[in-house]
């Protein structure tokens, strides 16, 4: 089955740029989606199809995907961005299943 | 406005069968491309995809759990039901249902989740 690897934690000062990576075998050939989850809340989609933003998500959230790594970039980080972030792909091989990364805790210093 | 809500027991005993219901509104599971999935999250751990059912009644399951899971739908009631057999304490988690559409394959709307504890 397909495996997505994320760093457990990323720390950044307010106003700086946070980059959260998601590694997978030839992930650049897949569509990657990103979710933000704050404590006690359900996940919220923040980026879909590598780099598109749902309505209501600030432009500070962007994504890229190439080779074996997808990246969620959060510009001008705010205290309210502190959360867990998960990447996700759909594995359309014989399994035909959803796959999540292990999650990254973003800490705003 | 799309909404989903999970319901089911908060506590189940080991070896019992868990039945969860996802009641949704704002879309129809009879519409081509529409799907509902179940995802769970043990306390302090990552999200884990469990199962999906689509508008055509096709069903897909997590490879590691497929022998224990059954997903079904009642289109007239706007409900999707997940059953998981032989529950174990390691199955303690918040269980979410979420909408997903084919050719897009991301979860755009989520329920608030329901915490299920497995304990004797």
C-alpha cells in the first residue's frame, strides 16, 4: 500500500513562512490534498489538487507537488495557524483506498 | 449547505460489533460521483481512512480492516452505515464521516466526529 511520510513537527515564528512536506513514491504523479486540524475539531480542507484552495481559505496557504515530495506552504504565519496538518492522496491501484500522512504539528513560536 | 453528522454508541465492549450512522444533508448519494467515506482517529494519533461507498453502491475498504468492515447506504434516508466487528481497545477513536466525490478524491465536508471507546 502507498505510504505518505510527514515530519512530526515544524516550528516557525509569527510572520515567517512554514513549509510542511509530504513524501511518497512518485507523489508528483498523484493529486495531493491538505487538511488542517485544530484540537477537538474535525479536519478542514485547506488545499486540494496540489495547489488549489477551497473558498474561504486564505491565499497564505499554497501547495506544490513534484517528484517524491509535496509541500504545503503557509506564508505570513499567524498564531491561529497552529494546528496539525495532514496530507492525503487517493491510491487508485488495486487497493483503491484513501491514504493519509502521519500528520505534522505546526507550532507558532 | 452540506452537513454530515455521526451517531452511534460512545462505549462498546471488546468483541462487540460497532454500528455507526452518518446522516447527511445538502447532497444526494444518488447523484453520479457522490461518495461518503469513514475515517477514524485514535486519541493523539493520525487520521486513518476506513471505507467508502459511492452513488453506484460500489464499496471500498481499508486493506488492513476489510475483513471487519461493512459499509452500506440508505439513499432515501440520506444515511450511510458503517459496521465494524470484533471491536478491540485499539479501535478506540473518533470516527468521522466525510463527503468525497469521484475524480476529485478529497474530503470536502466532514462531520464533527463521534468518540467511540472500547472497554469492558
